[in-house]
């Protein structure tokens, strides 16, 4: 029976000395055909490995608007912002001072 292991790079030599082998195609350490797997328990993957779900935090509508106005969006989600004045983008005049990122 094959058991894949999650061996940190710093501990690879120790795992190799205990009998673990490197699967180059899958890029993972494994043990196969060992009767006693006790030495490899600390590297055994947990049932939830690889299934981490990032849940976005909920925030107020005002914070979402503030965040959306400061994001740089590229690709199909790009929306051109209306110009406030005719000055150059790197210059800040009295009209566009409220929308400038920083001075």
C-alpha cells in the first residue's frame, strides 16, 4: 500500500533515511510496502490538505466602495473612470485633488 507524505524540504534527508522515496512525476514523497508506518506519521497528510477555502470577510458597503475605487483592474473587468479635469494623470489640480491617490 502506498502512502503519500508531506515532507518539508528541511526534513527530506531524514525521511529518505527512514525509507521514504521521491516520486519525481508527482513531486511528492511516499512510502510503499512498509508494515510499520509509525515513523512516517508526522508527515502523513491530513484529510483536508489541498482543500483550503478562503472565505472573504464581510464588510460594509462604504468600505467596499472605498476598496473598489482604489483597485487597479485589468482584463475584461476593466471599467474606464470618467475624467474630472484635463490635467495630466500624474499632476494633481484643484478639481482632481479629491480623487488623487496620494501627493
